[in-house]
C-alpha cells in the first residue's frame, strides 16, 4: 500500500514544476520564434505565435552557412578533446590518489586554484602559444588548451581513492602492471565518474564560442557556435529574431536529443559519481 502524499511533498513537487517551467521558458521561446514567419515583426500579433507556422527560417539559416562542415568541426573538437582528457585525467587522478611524491599536496592546491581562474584570463597567452606552434586555424588549436582538466583530475582522484587499495595490492601480487591495474580494476569501477565527466566535457565544449572564434578563420575549421554568428552579420533589416532562433535550434538540437534519449543514464552517472 503506497503512502498518501503529504502536504510538504506536494509543495516540493509544485515548487519543482515551477522551477522546471522557468528553466524551459527560454527553450520554448526559441522554438516558437523559430517557426514564426520571417516577414512578421516581433511586434505583430502575439509575442510567441505568428499568423502561421513555417519552417522557412530553418531553410534560410541552413543556406547561409555550410552547416555540415561546422557540425563536423564541432564533433572533431568535442571528441578529440575528450579522448585526450580521458588519458590525462586518468593518469593525473591516479597519481594524486595513490602515488606518494614530494609536493603532492602543493600541486593539488595549485590544481584547485586553477578552477577559480576565468578562461578569458589565459586567452592572450594561449593564443600566443598556438601561434608560435604554427597551429592557428586548425582543429588542434581549438583542442590544445583543454587537454588537461582540473575538474576531471579531481573527480577521478576522489573516485580512485574510494576504490579499496586491497584490490590493487592483490593484483600487484599476481604480477599486474600499471596498465593492467587501470584496465581491470580502476577504469571499470570508475565508469560512472567517466560518464559524468564526459557529459560535462561534451556540453561545455560543444557550446564553446570565444576560444574557437579567436583561433579559427576558415569555414572548414570553425564550429557551430561561431557559425551562428554569421546569422547576425547577414541580417540586412535589423535583428532577424526568427532566423537567429532557428540557427540556435540547429546548434543546441544535438545535445538536446542526446539528453532526451539518455536522460536516465545521465542522472544515474551524476548520482553515482557524487556530483551535486
């Protein structure tokens, strides 16, 4: 027999629905504006609804920029960054969790301090480094500053510390080397943390705008977020809100679809990894 909902639980559910509605309002506004006839000004009719529903904005937005190239560039940027991050955060996380070396605590504090540094502060120095390496206007230039992740290192460090040390000692007695330890013990037991970190990395780099704008110039390299800025520059009559909203939907649609399809896995991964 199920317990009858209390007044407190109902209020919490109502509050959750209100917060969810507020959070969804910008997305709903974007979707409704994207199907509004482009010839109708925003001051005509209702703010959200036009006289008809049309996909003309999506057609116009798609024809302005080479979106398939930009999609490919975003995928290369996100996947390439994540693959290298898996290696770096795994090695650094294990070093801070299990290895004892001089200055470990100091390095850990410096790593924590890095989380408080705004990315824009390092923009000029990172650009100078990319230019000196001859990587300007390449996918490597977009990925290079993100190959190390302080957040991922701290997450894996905490996850590895929670794995019983007895498992590692038993494996070493059986002759396992470091790579075998990682492949058979640490990585399988830390999969929820890897999934959670991957979700954070994918979402943040898919939406990255400033750094790709600075280090890219050609259409073959620039990702979706930079391509979206072309819709603003090509507007010849004020702000074409419907066109901009259609382009925004084209950019955020892959992540939204990914979340809808795997939302249960998303929530389970974050809960298992301890991310609040």
